[in-house]
C-alpha cells in the first residue's frame, strides 16, 4: 500500500521548504513504477541533505523509496555490493566490514543516501581516490514511462547516467565496487602556516590516505590538518612511519577536534582521533552516524578547481578572507582524483574541493556567492550540485553538458523529472 504524506517538509538543515504537494512512499517496486508512469512532475527524495532545490518538485510529488530498498546483495567473488538507492552509507558499512570488505572512500557524513550522494557528485578525500560515484559499476534507473533500465560500466550512456542530478529518472539500485576491509587511524595537526600549506601542498596531500585542511581564509594559519592513514589495528602509540611527528610547522593536536574547533564547536560528534585505530567506516567520515551531522543548523557551498590551480585559488580566496570569515563556521580543502563521469565535479581533471560551511545567514551568504565565484572564475570552478551556488548555465564548467541534455531528452522526453533547479543550471540556454 502506498503511503502518502503532505508535502512542504524541510531539508535537514532547515534552510529550504520543499514545494512538492505530496511525498509518496511505495511499498513495492511495481507501485513505484506505477507512480512514476502516472505522474506529471515527480522527483526522488533521499535523506534531504542537499542545501538547494535539486530534489524539489514544486506542485508535483516526491518519491521516497525507503520502503522498497530491500537488503544489500554482496557478491564476494566479484567484490561488489548491490544496494537500494535510498540506503544510507552509515547503514551499509558495518555489514560490509563484517564480510571482510570496504568501500575505498566515504564522505564526511555517513548520514547520506547512496543514490543521492552519487547523483550530486559527492566525494571523500585523498589524492588517489575518486568521488563516490566512481565506485558505481551498474545502476538501475526507473524512467519516465515506468520502465526499469540497467546501465553498466562500459555502456555508451553509463558515464552520463551515474551523476544524473535527478534529471534522468529515479535510481532504484546501484552496484558498488569493494576493496578488502582495512583499519584507519586519524591524526590532527594544529596551526599549519599558510606559506607552508602552499609551498608543501603536494607533500601534505601525500601524508595521508585521506587529508582535510580546515581554515577560515582570514588567519595566517590553516587551523587544522586531518590525516587519515591506513594501518594495522595496533594500540595508539608511536606514530607509524607514514604519519609525521610534525607537519611543516603544525603541531599534533592535544585533544579531539571538531572541524570548526576554532569557532568553539566541541568535538563530541566527531569520529575518534589522536591516532586511535578503528575500522575504515568509523574513521573516514568526520562525523558519527548516531549524532547530528556537522553542526546541524548550517549552510554549505563547494567549488572544485583543477589541482594544478589550487595554490593560486588559495591566494585568491585569502584576498577576500575578511569578507568570508564573518559568515563562516569553517572551510575545508580536499583533493579528489579525476573520473570520466560527465557531470562529476572532478570529470577529466584531478581536483581540489573548496568547501564552505556557513552560519545560517542565507541572505548574506547568497549575496557573497557571486563574489566568491568571480574570484575563482580564472580557475574554472565547478559547483557541488547539492549545495548553494550562484552561477546559472554551466556549459563552460561541464564540457559534456550538451551531451547530458540530449541524454535527458531521450530518457525523459516530457520533462517529468525537470524542476526549477535543473531549468536554471542544466537546461538553461
């Protein structure tokens, strides 16, 4: 039986109220197919962790597939797992670990759904690791006429479908590549001088399996560097050979840190630090599943620039740091390896992600975004699809955008999955 709830629910951060008139929760895949086939306007709704209207369906309906996800299906011989699109990473990872497997990388929040993360180009960190969507080897898509279509890596349209921004249909299942399970330790360093961060950026990135730098762009230091390194499950003690005792002038933290430690945020909801080893799924994210992700009431923005342009982009942002800092909780810098997915923010180029976690002051943040985008314009920035940004048509940022539009017209000829977000940013002339 299909469950129906009145629309107008808010996203997780509370900065957006959806305009859909109704949220429908089917209990079977056949019910979901019927709903999509009969709808005029419909969008999938995941964990509501987007900060913009990418998942909204004003005047239409939103589809919650949590009732039809089913159990993950592990293929141990092929080292893959197939999951329902509405499954959250945090609800999957312990099962994989118990079976001896892991995902190569995770985002900073385990609270997000697999399908929503993949569709918006969400990523983890590490110069050798691609975004989360690159782990997808097959995808099942519920298209506008109610048909189910499977796309497999190597298919002609596969690279266009994976980061689909909700424009092509409803993702019902995904198959993800796995690696053997591993252990991670997390070490934090305080007060890396900006001059050292720029001069030794490549060496800092090479110092960890996953590396994050946290700053407010206005101080003379990077407030924290988080190094996550693979290793054996030994007790905390001397740093292993691949973890430095100091980091170009930054000192090991004397206690647990929240990314926004400099803003006075306590570390209670973060994953274990101080070199304490633990399973991959409880160290690669910054935040623990059972707690409010990040700080809760916040806004987020993120831009991706080519890795080679990162030092110049840092200096450009520091030049307007006095305007950024008063609205900021913290900014994070991460590296992501290139992939071949058309609308991935790291498509065809190794990238550095410049992430901004803002105070909940949306009018002021939105007024500042054009300045940030103009400052980064020389470096060909690409926005994260699920976060706040100002730019409209993105043809220059995404060279395969015209191909994606053609694919959308084939799969959704009547525009059933279109919404104002897509009209502004994907289908704009």
